[in-house]
C-alpha cells in the first residue's frame, strides 16, 4: 500500500469511528524524505521530520474568532481528502520561466466550519486555515507555533526602531522591515523584541529551517518572537487599526493611534495565508527555492500581463542628483532628468525614476508638481529616447486617490509608481498592496513597493507588482558607519530572498574596503569590491533593478556600465551552485542562450571551484570580471578578461576580502 493510500485509509478510520481520542496522520513529500505528522485531539498539533531528523517538534496551531469560537480546539473531523499535485506553473516575471509544483496535499474538513490544508513538497511544508463560515466574523488571534528540539541557533532579523526603545509589541508594528541578522541561540532571543519573517533556524546535521508565509492577501503579516520559556517561536499579528492619523515622513504615512481587539475581519468564507516551513539539506538550496511563488494565488485567467516589462532603472536618489561636468545646476529639475534620460537611452536602460522631490513637499498630493518639473515635457522627451518614466509616491498621497492618480498619470505616459513608507503590515495595509497592484494593472502600470514588508507571492497574482523592498539595502551606507553590509550580502540570499525579489539598489562605482569605508550621504560608497557590485546583479533577484550611482560616474566606467546595463533582470533558469549562510554564495542564471554566474564572499578572501556542468556539451567562452590583485587595498581594482570554459567544466575563482566574481558565458 503506498503512502497516499495508507493516508486515505487512516483518515477513513478516524472519520468513521469516533472512539479514538487522538489520531495521527502522516503526509510525505513526493521523494519520501520530508514528512509532516498532524495530530487531532483536544488540540491540533503538527511536526516536521526530514529523514531521521526532527525539524519542527510538535507545535500547536489554532485560530480564535471574535465570538469565542476556536478553529482547532476540541475539533471534530468530518471528512478528508488526499491528492497529489503535479503541475508546471508558467511564470511571467520571475527567476525561472517555469516552476515545478509537485506535492502531496491533505485536506481536513471539520464540523466547526473550517478546513485545514497541508502540503508537503520535497523542499518544504505549508499549512493554511480555510473558513467555511457564511456570515461576517472577526479573528481575535491566531496560534502559530514553531517548536524546536534543544536550543538551536537562528538568524534573527529583529524589528528595528529609531528610538531604540522596545517597551511593547505595539510600538514594533510600525517599522521599515529592515535590519541585519543576529546569529544567536534561540535561548538568547530578546523576549521584548519581535522579528519579521523570514527567519532561519539551524537544524540537525547542517540542515536549515526557514519560516515565512505565502499568499498574504487580506490578513496581517506574521511576526515571530521567543518567550523566555518555551521550546520555539510564536507568531504575532498586528491588531486591526481603529484610528489612523496622517503623519510620519513628510506627512506621507498612516500612523495608527488605536487598535481594535481583533486582528482581522471578514464577510464570510475565506482562505487564510499559508504558513511556510522550508527545509534544506544544504544551504545553497535556500537561494533557489520556489515555495512562496508556488503557494501564491495565480493571476486571473482572463488577465493579460504580457505588457509588463521588467528592466533596469537609472535612479537619482542614492547619488543625490550629484552629477558633474554639466553646464546646469543639478537637482530636481528638467535639465537634470533629461541628462538621466540621455544616459539611460544611450545604454539601453528601460526606465528613469523621479524619486522624492518631484511633487510638492508635505502636501501629500500627487497632483501637485513642483515648478522646477514639467512632467509632460519629460514624458515626451523620454518617449522619443525610448525610455519610460516611473514616479515615486508616498503611501498616504497615493492611497488617497489610487484610481484617479493611476488614470491621470497613465494617460500622461508614466509607466509606474514606486510607492514608499507603508511601514505596516496590519490587515488594511496588506489589503492596500493587493488593491494598489490591481488598480495599477487596470491602467497597465508597474508598481514597486518600497518601505514595506517582505513579498508573499503577490508578484504571481499581479505580475505588475514587480518588486518589493523589505531589505537592508545599499541605501543604509549613505548614513550608517557601523553596519557590516558585506556579511549581510552573503546572508540575505538564504533568508530574505527566499520570500521573493527585493529592491536592494546596487551598482556603486565608489567602492571601499572595510577600513576605508565611510558614510557619505551625497557621494555614497559601497563596502567591498567593484566586482562585488557587478555580481550582485546576478546574485540578487530584482526584476526592476536600479543603477544606484549617478550617470557621471558610470560614464567614467564604460566596461562596468555596459555589463550592469545589459545583464537581464528576469530569467529562464536559476541554479544555486554553492553557498554557506553568512560566508559565500554562487548562483547561475540563464536568459535565452546566455548564462551568467555570480559569486560573493564575506570579508574573508576565498577560492572556490565552480562546477559548470550545467552548461552541457559544446564549447563556451566567458567574459569575466574578477577582483584585481590590489582589490584588498583599492576596492575598485578589477580585471576584465575573456576565457574559454575548461572541457572538464571546473573553474577556480579567487575573490578578495569583501569581493565578488561574475561572468557571462556564451556558446562558440
């Protein structure tokens, strides 16, 4: 009897004969290595094993409604169903053209008008609650627990507040979802502080567990915390806002003044988000995981998103409009933006962004444009140059009239919006993201969510939701002296990037080693080598990818600029070749018939042997950028050369401290 038939028989027995106080059900992954065991008695527990290793110890899950009823306490199983899902998902804007969706799924249907769905893949498990209620209700709380044996270490992205005061969870629900990772045993978790997902936990035998969520469409996002006592982590969810006041950065944020006693409200039947537990045997598997994308709601069948055009963006804000060698005053004005447009056009860069400053400050009104900017003139100029314009928008201003703003600016010829300063993930804010993507799609506009939480798959539902921030990106180096960005760079591919793309904004032409780095706001620099910046365009997933530095600097670096401008932003295939969290990573990506391979290291000089057997048969040449012999001293030192890929497909790569390596491979 195979595993699925056995599972069906167990379900049948439990549903038919009510004398069993508690029943255990096991669902296995298609390859049989990963298993989830679900126990139903007075409460519902689940546990996850991989081979002989316990990845998640028995953990309770439930959901309490506003009327006192609870999904998961003393549940009565009514019936069940089991199926194998095996399909290929086409992807419009993603790191792969096609995604394999192969899992075993079990659905528990309970008499208390709720279902519980479990899916087990070869690389992770997920579960979600489904409400079968036909009348309005509220969710008071959700019990999402993740218990672990012993005291494992984790990579923890604590919520970071400017005040540095963490006296309540309430204060932490208003944050930018940006921080580096603290690598500590869970017993050392600061119980006063929340962490935002994804969170990575070290398991037995070098295995890892990455916790996040997917298909978050109309529910608060999940934070995690560790009680002083207890064996693991618990989910925390922001209560529903009762009163919101305009305020914050330039009056562009919605600041919650008070909250309700519940976390979400619904009119009736609904699907809740997937709780996602990704399991890897080797670290590099995390850098190429598709769980969040698989579990997200697909785009509506009637919708055509072929108009969505990913690409590069010449960006103004990081370089502070600090161009030189021109005969006009640089700043937020038409002359400056025509200069950016000319640069983009010359280098086949698809977009130029007008970041904060083009609309009247403190007005929170996107119809009010500063007198120095003539948008219609810029749009026409850019159109003649085959460049699209994207506008920055503060959340509060955009949310006041999304429909009107999208209609007005799409008719003008604007291609999309970079929406910023949401800084919350309660239910109304999560709903805003879906609504913004929907309305923008109606007018064939892109949307890049900045100042926001991690992606949860909305980019599959609305492929015009082309990028998210929720990352401790290069902008931090404009003002932060003490940060270790280099170590962060080789940590986030295994954690934050698991959730989806991010707006990191790489591409600095001023580069510094760990001793020479300084935070300079208007002439910012990166930590690590020049080749590191180039490699990040391959390593980091970002369908709308910024060129953070100014055109004047790029013009002095034609070799690097050509590479940055031409490397793709979406891919046909992605293969993570090697990596260790916090130390190094190598990823290969293919677009059409060209492969790109990038490597990053931490502050350690490193030699890696790359296995390029994925190339298959034939002869190949590679254009490579590698750290120069003096890159440890002068971080901008690099060497470009062309090589023939060895017949044995083995290539040795040397990287300087904080270094990188990147190559473009073509067949002869």
